[in-house]
C-alpha cells in the first residue's frame, strides 16, 4: 500500500509526458499560422506586382515595346519579392473588352488542376483590359496531413487581377 501511494504522488516526468502529448498539435498550429501568413504575403506581392506591371500596359509602354507573354511574366515576377519559380509557374490571361460591363473573370482551377489558356495583349489606345495572373503556392503543411488545399497536388491557387482602360497613347 505504501508503494502505490508513493507512485500516485510521484510527479517526476509529468511535464515531459504533457509536452509529448501537446507538442504535435502545438507545432502544427504554429506552422499553419506561418504558412497562412506567408501565403498572404506572396498573394499580396503578386497583386502589387501585377498592378505595377499593368500600369506599364495602361500607359502604352508594353505596346510600343511589343511585349510578349514571356516579357510580361518576367516583368511581373521581377516586381515580386520572394518569387519562387515565378516565371515557370505564373499563368497569365489578358482579355480586351468593348466596355467594363462585359467583364468575364476566368477561374484557374478546373477539376483540381491549374488550367488557364494563357494569352497576352497590350491592347490599343482606349481599350478596356482585364489582366489575370495565377500562381500555384506549394503547401508546407501537406507533410502533416493537413488537407486544406485547392489543387490536387496539395498546393493553393493564388490569383490577382487588374481591370482598367488604356490611356490615350501613340
């Protein structure tokens, strides 16, 4: 009886056991917070880079320099901070419209895959333009079995768009 009371009162190693039980959920939560913060940073960086590059399209610089799709991607990725494989992964779709009422946004995700028919056109003076950019973002938490992605390969689809009317140029 004396030995069993002593074992019940013994608290040595309790903190180690409690930490062992709580460590995995704690670190998963910390990594999830960091991943979401990093994802928002990359998404806002993509949006800012697209807006800066779209400004060059709007003012006619892209038209006078005859930018190609690759040139446009290079400019967007050059304006981003922390662009990992941006030029390889970035998908761009440009649409010229008659007016703002005919805007039609494209979804980049079809059946769990990034599927966008890429195109780029700088448009002419006074054209209404919609430029959409899509970038897959690889999930860090996929190793932990966290299943909150938008694509089948475990990544998220980040998107940015710019809608504007080209200024008079030439």
